[in-house]
């Protein structure tokens, strides 16, 4: 009887203490949402000054792979941070739709000429792969390219980014909406002839790609393949390497006549031309300034005059950190964004290459060192990759090992997206995100990416508020 009373008393005491303990642990956890959270103090200090004084801009640059290129994940973060700290503008943007790939909903492009592209995942080529991670080029000497932004991201500060030391472009801010009709366009093809390979018994697509120094995706694209399955005696086209050469480019008719346009005075320097308008704009039109055999673009930056967050995103489908590392121009152009915070989101493609966690962290160190050479004052934050599965829903242990390795770092702040989503069980049959992962078990639905963005935004703002409360 006495023992029972003691047990009841202990239970009562525990019940009384529980709310206090829970509240205390919750309060303490706000100080450790991110691994190495004190390393975020410089960016939190800048955000505190922005919030308090309502002056200036904070530039956040989010770099990654296909999870970033789609802009669903990053736009959710952009909207949340701009709602709290102010909308300073959309930031970096690239004409993805001109080369038939996915990009943001908020900025669109139209052009009367064909453009070709080369992603940083391809073998190295001298075509100006820079800040976008994608080279964009055309031989048309009569092109008109128009950028249009939605109302919430109207702008009056514009940067045109290109791989050259000198500018080759003119810009009009008064042109009507561009309409293109008639004609046809063809692009640019590889300067090296296609090779052929007959598959031997036991060969894999990855082994063949390594043999010829091309990517798996390039082989699949050349052969119209939807999977990595190959059969003995199958004849594969192997795309050649080398510089691109012009085949033919036909410029289509437009509703705008060049002689009727007014052009603004651009301020130009290596890799960039800029212009500031007295009033907000929703579109600009770019034309060649002088005759050239090739015109290259690396992207645009659009901002407004308001204080707040500018959230730049740079993503390339299929990219790994090593793909960015092999192009020095990317790192030379990164300072054009004046980054205060750089967020890195990689690991999915590394995991499919079965990269060890040791090699993964080595490539991260190389990437970070390359960034810091010209952006020494920027804070760098790393995200662990989201959960994913190998084909036939086999376990992908690599992303889990990357998460552990990153959380063990001491020199960088880390946000553990993998664990926040419940790891592999989070996308399992009964997991919270089981209906938010795409059929390929790698990407996510729009709802899934938005959920990830909300997780980060909430954690980031909570950590900032903890910093602010301690400061006060």
C-alpha cells in the first residue's frame, strides 16, 4: 500500500513538472534548430538591422539541383521571408523556357530566335557556363528577347549577366509585349560526330558513359530512352564531345520594329550590364548591340527599390557540386549577386552516383572554398538532401549518410531536411510525406516542395527570433 502511494506521488510530481519541462526543452531547442547555429549570427544580425531600421537589402542565394530549379521549394521560402522582412525583388532569373526546361512561374521569356544550351552536368565545353550553371547561346544577329515579370515582382533595377568582358547587348524598357509568328527555327549541334556502341553482356549504362566521357542523361537523350535498362547487342548512339557549331538559325517575324525602339544607357562592366529605372517595370527587351558570331547569356537579376529580402535561386537538373566546381566562371560571377547568405542544397544526384559520405564532404569543402575566395563575408548554410529511394523503391542509404556527415561538421551551419521529413520512413507507405513524393521516388509534388519550404522557413524564423530575443 505504501509502495502504491509512493508511485502515485511520483506520477503526480511528474505530471506537475511536465509542462514546465516541455516548455523549457522547447525554449532550449530554439537555440539549436540548426547544427552550429551560432555561425548564423552574422546573417541574423543583418536581418535584425533590416527589420529594425527598414533599410537596405539582404541577398540570399540558394544553389542546388533539380529540387531548386523548379522553384516550388525555394519560392515558398522566398514568400515567407519576404512577408516578414520585406520584398526586395525577385532576384536572379534564367530563360529556362527558351531551352524547353522547367523554371519559375513568376518570370517568363519570349524570343524570335532559337537558343541552344549546355548544362554544367555535360563534359566541359567552351560555351560560357556561368552563374546559371547553364550556357545559353545563339548565332542569330537579329534576335529580340523579352523578359516579363508578374505584378508582385515588378522591378526597376536590372542586371544582364553574360560570360564576356564586354557587353554585346542593347535594352529597351518601352517596347510593347513581344509577339512572334511565322518561320521556323533550328539550333546548334555538336561539332563532333555521333559514335555508336554495341552493348556487351553485363555492361551497364553508367560504365558505358564513363568509357566515353559523357553523362548517362546524354546517352538516354540521344537514344530517346526513358529508363537505364539496356540489352546485349543493343546499338547505342554516343553523343560526341567538343565545341558547339552553328547549324542554322532562322529569326521569326515579330510585331516590334527595331528602328521604332528607344534604348536606355546601360552601365557595363565585365560580366554584367545594369540599368536603374525611375519607375517600376514589368518587362524589358534585349537586342544585340554589335555583330557577333555568337551571343551568350548567363541570366538576369531584377529588383525593386524597397528594403527587404532578395531571394536568388540557381538550380540545374541533374547537377552535383562537382559540376559547379568545374566551371570557374560560376564563381567569378557569383559576387554580382552580393550574397549575404548562400544556401547549398545537394546530395540527391551524388547519392545516385553512389558517392561515399567522405567524398561528398570533400566536394562540399571544395565548393565552399571556391565560393569563399570571392565572397568572404557571406554566410554559407548547408541543407541535407531530402529522403529519396532507388528504383523499385529500394533503400537509398547514401542520403542518410550524407545527413549524418553534414550534421557532424563544425565549420558550417547545417539544416537537416532529411531528418525533419522523418528520413526514409517519412516517405514510406504510412509516412507523413508518402503522398507528396513523385512517382520517380526522387522528386516531390508541388505540395511536397511547399511543405519542405514551410519547414525551413519556420525553423529559420524561429532561430532568428531566438537570436533577437537573446539580443534584446
